[in-house]
C-alpha cells in the first residue's frame, strides 16, 4: 500500500484538504496567475512585499488536482517571510524535493505550476535551468 | 456484411487476439478503459503491418515490378474494404489521410478556404465538437470572413437540434456535427441534420471518429457529404485516417498537399491534378497503415458491428448504474445507454479527475482525465475537467467492476 500510493502521502493530502494561505490578498504588491490547459489547474498568487524587499504576506487561490493545490499551499509556507532574493533563488528541484513524492512528467507540471506563478509574480525567468 | 446481433461478443477469446493484454501494468492485469483516445491492436493488424515491411515493401501505384504490384493491390484493397464497411458507393469516395484531424482540415481547406465560400456565408457547428472540428473552421473564418454559429447542448447532454431552426438559413454553406460526442457519448441524429443542411443547399460534414469504430455506419443512409474518422480508434494503426466524400463534392474540393502521386502532369510553372481520390494523397501514403486498417475492418466485420454496438450498450448501461450508485460521483450525458456511445464521463466530489486517474493507474486501470480536447463543451458545463472511461470489444463487465473498486480506493484516499 505504501509504495502504491506514494504520490498521496499524508503531507500532500493534508495540504490539499487544509490548504495554508488560501484566498485573495488585496491590495497585493505582486500578483500573477497561470493555468495548465492540459488539466484545467489554475493558480493565482498574491504577494505583499514590504520596504525591506521581504515577502510579508502571501496567498494563493485556484483550483485543480491534489498535487497542484498541495504544492501551492506548501510553496506559500516556504516563501512567507523570505527576502525576494531568496524566493527568486528557489529552484524547481528544491520545490520538487520538498514535495518528496515520485512524479511522472505530466504530474510534475501540476507540481510546478505554483512555482511558475511565483516566478512570474516576481518577474523572474521560468526557463529551465 | 452486417450479421445478426444474436450472439454478443466472446470477450475472453477476443482478448487473446490482443498481445498487450499479456503484459502487466504495475504488477496488475491491464484494465484498458481509454479506447476513445486510442484502441488497442489485435495481432492480425500488427502482423499485417509488419508483413508489408517484411515481405512486399515497395511504393504504391508506380512500380512496374511484382513487389510494387502487391503493395498497390493491398493498399487499394484496403480502400475497398473501408468503402464497403461504411457503405460508400465506390472506393473512389475514400481518401486516405493521416487522421480525422487531417480529414477535417482537408475539407475546411479544400472545400471551405479554397472553395466557393464568400464573406458573410455561415458555417454551423455545435458546442460538443472535438477541437479538431472547431479549429479548422476558425482558420476558414479568419481567412474568408465567414460567420461561425453553434448548436447548443442541453444539461442532460442532448444536442439542441431545435437550435437549427434559427441557425440554418439561406446563408448557411456548411453544417458540421460530431456523430458521437467523445465526452458525453451522445449520438447525434446526423441523418436529420444532413437533411436540414441540404434543404438550404449547404453541405454536411460529419466527424465520425467516435462512431465508425463502435456502431454500424452507412454513409448513404446518412447522406452526408463528408465523413471523417481515424484508423487507430478502430483497432488499426496510428497515422492512418479516412475522409469519405461524395464523388461530386470531392471533385469540387481542392487538394491540401501538392506533390508526387497527386498529379497527372507537371510542367514548369503548372500542373494538372490526378483523379479523385488520388489528388488528395500527395506524397508516399501510409501504406502499412492503410493495409493494417483494412485488416482492422476485417476483424470488426467478423465480429459484426451490430454485436459490437450491442456489447458496448450493455457495458455502458452497467457502468452508468454502478458508477451512479457510488457516493459523490456525478455522471454526465444521457442516462439511456442506447442513445450514447461507450463513453462515460464523471467527476467525484473530493477528488480531481487527475488524482482519480493517478490512483486508478496504480491499480493498472487506464482512464482519461482532462478536457478531452473539447474545451467549449467543458465551459458549457462549467467543468475544468472530467474523468472518462471508454469501452471497446475487449472490455467486459469485470473491467467495469474493477473500475468501481478503484473508485472506492479513490474515495478512501480523499475521505
């Protein structure tokens, strides 16, 4: 059972069922939205960046599969309180490692959707590195 | 020809013809419920394609030598089988393409874009079309200034044919409709719709990708002008599709591809085209694909399309009942299996379709999740995605039961 359902570990289901920082932040200093047309996953990200270039508050909104929504929730927890510089330095490998689950190529896209939105909101490149 | 549906399909014996069912997926027997996307292939079809490459590979129509004649004979033989399968008047009404998509694009380009459409002319589609029967008409609209209109869909998944009272007018030049929806399964009254089109002098284009593989289709009784379908959804190889067209309509259609095979004579600066259907088959065709499709047609004819249809109605009815009895499962489309194809779309209260598909995958069950290349229809039902199980000749009631057991596991995970 454990190996069969690796993708839906406790942590993922917990963030999916009880998302952290979910909702709309207004006014937000940074905002971006992306969708994955393949499956209809949608993530909006709202950031409030303070005078010290620190992410004082963050919310995400959207709909989609457990993987996309849980990873968005986890990402908000990760970046909250971080300097913009640190948030920009967060690479996709780190995001995937934090999820800690095996993902196929298709589901990796679900997992990285919120990371792409974060990059977009911060005006950073989302090109593969 | 058509044989009585007295005996339903012998699935265990059919399954033995499909080598893929010998393998395991994630240590589980393969439960393949995605035939609306592509069907599996029987050994007969696989052997026929490899036989072509291994024994008589040569280009068709031009070679003088024996191999070339064999290849041409088999390729043209496949055209005859396809013609007979859909009751065309002549094999010359069968054009080989690479897919339903190419067939529909050929019509949009050769009859629409390069044809006699004028600004202000109207094309009438429906909300339940696959993207491949939307986008080619967008091209035509963008280049010719024609107007696109769409018949709607009821909440229960029925095509609102009453919309045609308003939609079809003297300005209508093309009416296009899917024979069977790839999401809802709805079977549309294409005979009636063709009649409506003809009353105003329009042509009717039928997307039969989800019907020809699954039920008896008679192009003469439908009376449509064009009908498109794919080989790979009907036990045949990928990369081979069919465009049926009435002879006179094909004559009036311009080719999509210029090159070898499709010409009668070429001079510097000018060329004369070959006869129908060859003028549409520029370049070396998918010979192995066509031959494989011919064998797939033999296979289906042998089973009997009435029996195939009856089998799928039975499976679909069983699936609608079993899935409908599950808590939190919502079904889309008509409740009466006799009015729909073997396609069952559903959503679950707590689990996204992608998560449903991922968990079923662990159980060796293949289903589709997403928008099924029918975004306008998904928007109509305000759904980002659905899960979809679809059936074919190698599926049985046990497959449906395995699906239901899998969905119970999904419920457990997301409880």
